[in-house]
C-alpha cells in the first residue's frame, strides 16, 4: 500500500501517569498503523492501555499524563481536499480541538449518557459541532442534523431533535452519539466499546450501522473492545494489547485462526462457546500486572503456563510470522521448545472456521 493511504501512524508511544501512589507506566512503546477505509480493532483486558492510546491520538490525555516519547502522525483531507499531516504530540490542545477533534477524528464512547448533555435537546447537540467546524447557518445545520438522524436509523427525526437524552432508549442514544461523531464527516472514527451497555440485538444493529456508514463514506474505524465476537464481525486487522504493549498484531484471520501469543490463546479460550466440552468458562489465571511497579521481562510471564526462563529476565521482541502477522513471545524464537496451542482451543478455532465458511 502506498504511504499516502496511511491515515494514522503511532510509533513507539510511551506514556506515564503521575498519581499519588507513584508513576504508572501505562503505555510502553505502542505501534499502530491504520490505512484509509480500514478497520483496526484493539483488544485486551481492562487496563491494558487500549483507551489511553486512542485518547493520546485524539489529544485528550488527562493533565497528569506525561508523554515520554513516540510519535502520532495523523493524515487527513483539508478543506481543499489535499492531504495534510499533523504530529498530534507536537500540537497544543486548543489547536487539536479546533482543527482535529470532531472535524477529522471523532470518538464514540461506551456510555452515551456520559457523552450527551442531559440539559440540552438532541438537535442542538448535533448542530453545535456542525456550526463550529463547518461554519454553516443554523438552518443548514438543522437540515444536516435531521439527515444524520435518518442515516443512523432514527425515525421521526424532526420530533427527536426536540427530545432530551433521557427521553430516548439506550440504543437510540448510542445512535445519536454516532450521528454527532459523523456530523462533520471525519476521516477517522474511534469507537470505544460502543456496544457494551446494549443488548445483543441492538448491539448487532449498531455494528451494522457503523459498517454501513464506513462503506458509504470510506472512513477508517478503530474499535476498542474486549469482546472478540465484535472483532470477528467488523475488523480487518487486530492489535492485541497487554500491560501497555501490543503483544500480537495481524489480520483478523491470522489472529483468530492462527494465534501465536499465549495471551491471545487465553482471550480466545475465554470466549463463550456452546460447543465446548468443559462446562466452566475458561479464564486466564492471575491478574494483569500493576504498572506502578513495571515488570522486568515479559509482563505476561506470571500468568503464562508456557513461560520460559528468559521471560523473567527480558521482554520478547516482535517476532515476524508473516508479512502482516507478528507476536511478542519467546516461544517464536527459533531456540525455544516447540509449544502448540491447547487442544480445546484448536477444536474451537476449527468450529469458528467452519461457521465463518
């Protein structure tokens, strides 16, 4: 792919947070690439650094955050339709808010009630950003807002414009949040657990809606999620995150059908599955490390039943498996003993493959 098609390029991003208990090293050299029109999913347990890396990309890090190093290059189309590039970490928050947030990069948060203003009518919440970023008249903004509500599947848009958030159902509120995110035609949409609070049928509708809008507008999407079922439906590429690092990256088929990192094996084994022989749901033993005290060696070693002696001493590099697939585990070192994924997971992957076909 040509370099110009790359829309987001995060290189060696390293972020700490100063807290009353000490310094938490939240991101430890994160690399993420995203091309125009593609969908990338970032998966991992809570606290692995998924949301922090995307908040950094949007210039929304909390005031106690310290960026120790790295680069976030964002390429977007300006008003004249030309490609511009901004290094987000070198821009001040005011510039990012005025030029990037909402206009070229928009975020859909997991709980719509926290991102909607309870005291403001829906219509006003959508038109506000349109007027600020696109400089159109109030009447034009209202027309656009109505069209957006219809685009995200809200019927009787005119009436809904006058509603307040509490008058809408959870699924409808999430649709409104998506409409606000799309209102200025962004180049990149970041969805942070967009379906967590919704039931399964509404969840599927929201995912299909985002897919439909993405196809029609040709925008790039990043999903932050710990639900691998969601990832299977929507992603082109998957980044598996653990303790502030990306530990496996590949296209969706590689990560689902040929996972190489024991942590990815654990995540896939923990997906609910009706056919599994074990009546108990699998959980990865132990809990993620406390990044106040940064682990020496591989952060996953303490929970990894396949850990080698070197895991205690040194963090593994990213071993390349194919052009698109890499994983940071010493098991891929040519000197390591041959370790296969668990038999039950092999059977499960075979079932997933058959279902997909």
